């Protein structure tokens, strides 16, 4: 991954782009991306949103139900307010966004809102990165591409392929409905490989915004001390809060982090045509004038763009050229 120095980037700062179809942000330190974030334009409610809702089903009596949200969409509600009945109206707070999965999506999770809570759409990406306390640099399309200089495309490729190299070995990252899995591969000595992999996993978890259950399949190590050293390396690489198990005798260790939204790999893999199309729109927007009008693209990207005409019009407004996309 490229780690080119950026002007004024010795201290960590966020680079932020309000792009066509998505917002992008990366926390940069010493020219490298520590955290990468994408927020596609999506009407689905964000974590922190406070919305009117109606209970449409009690799924676990006294504990859990399914609500229809004002404006569209559904969420799992837990806990249920005492005495609530099916069909009742209430106000809820979204605590976890919907998670895309192959074949179906996990519904958003909600809890009853505090009495008197005002309706809110929840914090967007810009608000969330601003709240971290790190400075935020807003990038414009006519400026040098500082995101790309720090390795933005390589991060997206990591997320799509799951292939992550580190000194002495490699990780394979695989999102599943149950957990995100990391498989460690490399050459002996295995103790050193596992410790290096632990640091690489911690960095990847932060870089790709991975929450929920995370499983790591390390090489099998002999002796309790070696396994404890790997667990300590995880603790050093990954900031709290999180919980983890000890490494078992087969080399498996599990981490659990709070989960508020889909990870970067889940976002990109759920809609690869959309990810490719939005990356293309970014490239076109950043093309110096004159911007050509005709573009040859894959059929799936052409079809995706045809289904999102508002993005084509937004690109036309930004570039002054009406783009035409034709399939190869």
C-alpha cells in the first residue's frame, strides 16, 4: 500500500469528500490511512435517528418486536415498552443500521426513545468524523487527490478482495452473516508470524470499521505463553472498548466490538456494481477540463447508472458536461 507524505499530515486528520452518490472520509497519519469510511446516499435511517414508528409484530413476547418506521423501512425493537400492543404507535431510536447480507438484509435495530425526544435523522459521516476531535480537511474535486495519494483505491481493493498483506505474511478477510473472519497465512517461525498478524488484524479492524463478532484463525502455537503473547498483541493494536476470548489450542481467537453499521467490506460487497459506478463518477468528476461526454463501461455499471439518473444529473452539474454511458 502506498504511504506517500501529505502536506501537513504528520498529525492525524480526516480527509473528507462530499462525492456524487456517496461521502468519503479517511483518517490520515504520516501519509497512511488509519480509518476509511464510506457513506452511500441512502434513505435508510442512521444510528442515532429518532423516528415515529408503529409496532407491527411481537416476535418475542415481552422482549422484542418488529416496527414499521415512518418514511419507510422496518427495524427490530428491543426492549418492548411495558404493556405495548400490536399496532401501537411509539417513537424509537435507531441503535444499529441495517446490515446487508446475501439474499436478505439484517433489519436495523431500535430501542424506545427517551420521553420527549425530538425527531432526528442521526449523525451523517461528516458529523461523526467531526465529533472525533481530529481536524477535518474538506477536499474539492479540482484539488490534488490527497485520498488517492494515501492509498484510497488500495483500501477499497482490500475491502473487496479481502487480501491484506503484512510484513512476513498475509490475511484473508471474509465477512459472513455470523462474523467477520480473518485467516492468517505465512512462513515460520509461527510465534513471530502470529504476533505480527495480531497487529495487522487490529489495524484492519479499525481501517475497515468492523464491528460485531470477529474471528481470527491463527497458526496453532505450542505453549500457553506463546498464545498469551498473541492475545497481548491484539490488546495493544485495538483500542477499547472490545471483548475477546483467549486463543484456544487450535489457534482461534474471537473479538466482539460494538456494531453501529455495516463495515466497509460489507458495504462494497453488497453492491459491487454500485461501488464500481460511484468510483467511476469520482474519477470523472476529478478529470481536468475538458471532460469527455462518452464513457464505455461494463454492462452492470451501465445498468446501475441507468437506475440512478439523479447521480448522472449531479455529475453533469459538477462538470458542466452531460455524460453518456455505453456498455462494452
